[in-house]
C-alpha cells in the first residue's frame, strides 16, 4: 500500500507538471465547432498550393485578420504580394497553438522564403483571455519553430492589432501587454518587431468602427493602409 500511494503521488506530480504548461504552447488542431467544415480542408489546400507555386518568397502567418487577405483584402494582396510569390497562411479563429500545429504539419516545409510576416495572439485574448505572458510564450515558441524550419528566412513580427474602442478596454489591455513582451523578441537580425497599431487609432488611442466595424477586424480599406505601412520594412527585409 505504501508503494502504491507513493506511485500515485509521483503520477499526480507528473500530471501537475503537464497542466502547468499553458495551452498557448501546446500544438493543437483547430476544434472550434464553427471551423469544422473548412479548417482542415484549408490546411490541405495550402499544402497543395505551396507545391504548385514551386517558389515561395513571402509568407504571411496569422488568424482571421490575415486570412481576410483572401477576400476583403484580396485586391491589396494582388497589388503588393502576388508578384512576390506570396503564400497566405492566415486561418480564422486560430490561436497560437493552432499555428504551432500547422507548422508541425508541413505548412512551411520544403520552402525557403525570404520573409515571414507573423501576427497572432488576439484569439488567445478574445477566446480565453489568456494571460499575456502565456500568449507571448506561444508566440516565442512559434518563432522558434519558424527559425528551425526556415533558417534562412527573416521574420517580421507585427504587434497584435488593437481591439476594443478605448485604451481601458480589458481586451485592449491584454493585447497591449502581449505587445510589451513580444517587442523584446526582435533581435534586428532574424526577428524584426514592428508596431503599426497607431495607424488604426486616433490621437487619444480610440478605435473607431469606421476603421474596424467590430472593433477587432480591419475594414476593407484598412488592408491598403496596413500594406502601405509595412511596405518599407517588407521591401528592406526581402532585399536583404
């Protein structure tokens, strides 16, 4: 009985250690019910498209904000990125753990892009209100995965876009805290951090519905604003 109790204690200690690890760093396929019919097919389509493209020089990785370059931002994508052999790996609803899963399941295998543009984390905030530190850990793990799989690629790490109408909105504060942490991840060589959030805000830091109707996703015209703002950095990093 003594040895049985000791074994149970050790087993429970191991379980506790696993549970301490936040969800944000544990690779997991998307399971939200509303994504069931399209998420995995989109993943398979991206794997096939990557092969069909033969050459991929630019990759965008993210959630619905990046995904929307396929629809409301499509004309901007065609103007700025199509000729650069760009691949859009934005998936609506994704949190850091879904990006990790996609990276582990081939989405950037066998390519050698000049640049990866990464923005992820707002769904960790909105879906679960993860601690900023946990989301930042997930982003750090994504950066490590990209670095391992794409050793020749530069990474442009964008600040998580603002959400909520005002600076004291609880979700805005979480995103701001994430950005404060991930801003330290830029090393000026492999990883380049860029915060363009000011382009969406007024002088008082307020976010208007004329910019993001739902105070989360940029409206159609903002995709041009986004692309224009990051273009000097994209051009610089792809040239280098």
